[in-house]
């Protein structure tokens, strides 16, 4: 008998902790001001966020928002390799943890 990945209690569906993909790590989606969205390996240098092996996410290709890209790009996602991005921390809107193994080449 296989283990169920979810359980429903009082009409609320809960997901098993071990069924959630591991998102800890240094690969993240960075949302910056002026509409720039990148995915890359995050580090910090003083007042700067550094994204190595970064890709600009030019077209999300999602139907339910940026969070759909946590498990990697979708078929309609368009990215452009940009190398290293250095952005001032004041430009950072949010960082989204992703499953790093799903973002090939980063």
C-alpha cells in the first residue's frame, strides 16, 4: 500500500512534509524593482545581492503566477543567460526558494 501525500481535515488539505521537494539551497528566483526577475545562485557582498550563472526570466509561461516556477521552468518559460548579476540590496523585492536541481545550468 502506498503512502498518501495529502490528508484532508475539516475541508483543508494538508501535504506530507516528506512529499514537499527540497528547496533549501542557494538557487533562488530574485524579484527586483523595475520588473526584473532572475534565477541564479545567490550570495551576498556587502550591500549587493550576487546571482551567479543567472538567467533573466523574460517570460514566466505560468497561469498561476511566479510560484509555479519553484519546480523549474515550464514549457512556455523563456529565459536568457546573463552570467553574473550584481544588484543593490535596496532593489530586492523578494527571494523565492526553488528546487535547484530543476533549474539546469545554474
